[in-house]
């Protein structure tokens, strides 16, 4: 009889311990990373740049300003000298040619009403040497997914997988995004659980199809004020290839020029079966949505 009581007590204690562990986990576990958002990303990047400026030697803007003042003074001296010269026609021509750089900046500013000014050209994805924790508050380029699932004894949870292994470029011309291609190495996606990662690689068959690719198919009109830091919000239509299957999709897109970097974030709802993907399962998983959000945060430089 005493032995039975001991066994029952041990079972009760074990159940209580399990309940306590689950409760502690639910209260202390890390929440899923926030969805990508332009305002949040820009704030993080600006904060990171401010922190770097605080530890670096004096900013390069001051010397640049001094150089401009010096060159302007020199140019003034040259013009005044040549104007007093009897044969000044050729000399003035030479000085005006030398001063083209000084006059070009106002001309570019006047053109912003009809074009993106100095933003025209090809920009490439900035790849981080050390991406850090992508499940935290990353200030680097990355892409990934968000999928809602229900876990046994835990409840609703959003699985977030991300990778900094991205590449690509965009082309801006006049007032539009004319071309864009982005490649994501799906075989390097990471969530908060390595067991889940393995199931994801299997579902995506990353050994045969390691990359997902997005290619823009329609130009996207951008605001002329983007060159001055005006943010853009709209839609980008293109072909998305996952697991060797290509479908036409539209990404909600936001972008803004921050310093000399174009920051772009976007997301699109993707139905797994459209790409021949079956949502991975496991004993601890009660259910998984049949669709998810593909998202990206990309920093473009040139």
C-alpha cells in the first residue's frame, strides 16, 4: 500500500513538474520576430550608424565641406584673374569648364521633378560579413518566411525562418524601378529550432532546389522625391520560383533612401501547394497552416 502511494505521489509530482515547465516556457519563451516594416528598419539602421559615428574619428562631412570651400575660393580667384586679362576669352572658357562640377549639383536638383536624379542606375544587395542574430533586430539584408502553427502543450506559435544568404540587384531609371532580381538560398534558412529546420529543408527539397528566385516583370513607379528621402509604398509584381515551380505574385513593397543605401522591405502570402510544397509535420506539431508569408529586408548599394 505504501509503495502504491509512493508511485502515485511520484506521478503527481511529475505531472506538476511538466505543467510548471510548460508554464515557465510559455511565460519566458522568446516571441517570434516582428514582421518586416520599413519605419522600424530605417530607425534601426539610423541608430546603428549613429552609434558607429560616436565611436569613430571625426565625420568625413567636415573635411568635405572644407574642400568645397577651398575649391570655390580658388575658382573665384581664377575667374577674377582672367577677367582682368585682355585675352580673357579663352581663359574664361577654361575656367568655366573647370567649374562644371560646381554647377552640376543645382542642375541635378532641378531634374528631380522629372526623374530620380542621382538614384538612376544599378544597385546591388549589400551582403553582411557577419549577419548576427536574424531572429533579433537585424540591420542587414535577409529573406525568409513566417508560418503559423499549433504546437502540442504550447499552443499557437509563429515559426520564422530567415537567411542572410541573399543576392540580387535593382535598376532605377527616370521615375521607376525598371528591373529587379533577388535570389535566396533556402538551404541556409534558420528558425529557432534545428529540428524544424531539417523538416523545412526536406519539404523544400533544398538539396535539388537550393534557391528561390524573384524577378520583377512590371516597372514600378517611384516618387520623384525618393532621392530626397521620401518613402515609397506600393506593390511589385513578378515571377517567384520555389522548388522549381514558378508563379506570378505581387509583393507589398516599401522603400526609402537612407544615406547612400536604399532600404527595401516586402512581403507576400504564398500557398505552399502552388509550389508543390507540403507543410512539414512533427509529433509536437498539432497543425500547420497551408500557407505562409515570404518576407525580405534588403539593403541596396552601388
